[in-house]
C-alpha cells in the first residue's frame, strides 16, 4: 500500500524533532490533537465530543513553553492558507501578549524561537526572512 503524502504532517514531525534538540532541557513542546479527520456523521459526533471537552477552533498545531514564555506555532504547507478560525485564534493570542508564528519550513520554526526571545542551542540559517 502506497503511503499518502502529507506535507504538513511531515513538516510537523521534522519541526518537533528539531525543537526537541534546539530547546533547553525542561522546555515543553506540545501538540493538541484538536480535530477529527474521519468524514461523515461519525466524525461529526467525535468532533462535537472534543468541542464539548474544550477543543478550541483554530488552536495552533504546537505550543512551546520555556523559561516563562509561550509560543504558538501554526504549521502550514508552503501554500496552505490559514482558516478563518486559525486567523481568529492568532489575533486573540497576540492581543493577549502571547507569541504566535506561521511555520512553513524548519527554518521558520527555528527563526520563530529566536524572534520571540527563546534560548536555543541552534541558530536559524542566514537569509531567513523575518515574519
């Protein structure tokens, strides 16, 4: 059976691996499974259960907690757009003073840490465009 290509999932695995190495010991990197990918009525019921349990629409893919700082990372393929719920989540957390970054590459993820004042054990490569 041929494996289906999943650019965002592949990016997320790469980012998680790199951030586990880059962040200081004691940092927390967390992914909240906040959506059901099963189609149809069964998937809708499962999603409704998750919403009732506190799933927040548009919640970022990853949360980084380190040294008193919090950063939300939304991972997207190179051309993937933010949904309206993701834009609303971004606006809400930024208005509350938290960090948020759109990540389309591993370099974006490492650069977001630097941009938001996180201590890292690696540096983003030269030529990264600040967000």
